[in-house]
C-alpha cells in the first residue's frame, strides 16, 4: 500500500510539475510578444512583422445543401496572415487576413441530374478580422471577423452561391495554458438562386459554442467546443436546423516552421429518426500541414502575431438552405 501511495504521489507531483512548466512556458511567450524590437522588425521578411502561414490540407465535408447525397472530399490550400496593427501596439490590437481555395469531388457530382455531372466542386473562403491578445497569461482575449464563402457547383443543385457571416471568439486565459470562453457566428447575406424556376436560398447557420483550449509546453494546442444552432433555419422553419454542435481543433509542431493541423465538426440532425435525419446534419474533417514563414518560438516570427481566430472553413462556417432532396 505504501508503494502504491508513493507511486500515486509521484504521478500527481509529475502532473503538476508538467502543467506548471506548460503554463510557465506559454506565459513567457505572452510576455515576450509585448515588445517587438527594432532589430527584429527590421529583419522581418515583410513590413510591420507579418506572421504568414501557408496551409495544404485534405478535407471532407457535407452540409444541409448536400441533402441525402455523399460527402464532398478534396484538397484545399490557404494563406493566413497576422500582424500587430501599426500605432496600436500599446492596445495589443492585431489584424488578420486569410483565404483558401479547394477542389472537391474530382470525378464529378451525381446529385444534379440536369447539369454536368462530371464537373468538380470548387470552394473558397476569405476572412478579415481584428483581435486583441492578452499581454500576460491571465487576461481576456477577443476577436471578431467577417467571413465570405464562395462556391461553384454547390449543393445538390450544383449552383454557384456566395454568402457571408460574422464570427467572434472571446476567452479568458487561466495561468497561461488554458483558455475558456465562447465563440459563435451570425449569418448576414443570403444567396438567392434559381434552379429551373425553383427558388433556392443559401446562408450561414448562426451558432453559439462554449470552448476550452489548452496550450502545451511544446507549443502544441488543442481546442474542443460544444454548442447549438442559434437561429431559425431555412430548411425546417419554424425551428432550428440541428440539435447540437460538437467540434475540435489541434496543432502539433514538427519543427519551428512546420506543424500538423486538423479540425472537425458535427451538427446533429434535428430529427433523429426517419428519412429527414439523412438530410439535415453537417460534418467536416480536415488534416493538413502548415508552414510558417519567418519562423520562431511556437511558429511565431517574433514580430508578427498569430491570428486569434482560425481561418474560415467548413467547421467554422456551417451552411443552411431552404431546399434539398
């Protein structure tokens, strides 16, 4: 029994030691980013010390516009930029800009019986945002962004639809290694299309989520969230499009410049039984590699700043429609 107690005590001590080290190292990162020296900024490869990430990822998703048909699978590439806002560094204010382009269903789509079933689906996202990062390890972070989704051959009707949303994220850092908060979206512009005289509409699904993010001492990060659709849907009005939302993100550094990233999300169908359950749920799974230019600790180049909000994707931007089959 004494041996077991000793083993247990050792494990507990080790756990808290590692946890403290993780928090300390992450706190040092927040303290170091308070000052961007002239030497560092003058040696940066871009003006104002921009943090630049290049992403290549495999992606599969489906949403309400896909109806009862299969997921859309393919590859996308993206660029994401982050920087301190000039003349506002004392307010810890940052700016982010990023975009992505993906090709899905390379051998064509079978859902549209009238159109060209051999055409692939193309999809892109654009994100512009502002954020404020805590100058130390126990304060609030906040960010707001505007997202655009661009589609070609989208939904069961293979239509070209572009629509938009506002997205926010707000969290409180606990000891530098954990962050708890809320993130959510609100649909803005709705895309109205015509399919041989039939009106079809698309827009983002508004949602609200509670998240927990953890930062490890090796600069790896994990984030999980749970939430709800937050507005009346187009497909099943009156009422919401789904029951609940689950999601997760992770990133694991391989070197100072290269890391593995992934994200996934699931919106449970509004109806758990019957044929409608196959029409009104959403999923997304993505894995890829990210290369950071101007590498430094935790993938940061020392002058630029990593965007607080992730680039828009099919986990952050769920799609709604008024019609599918």
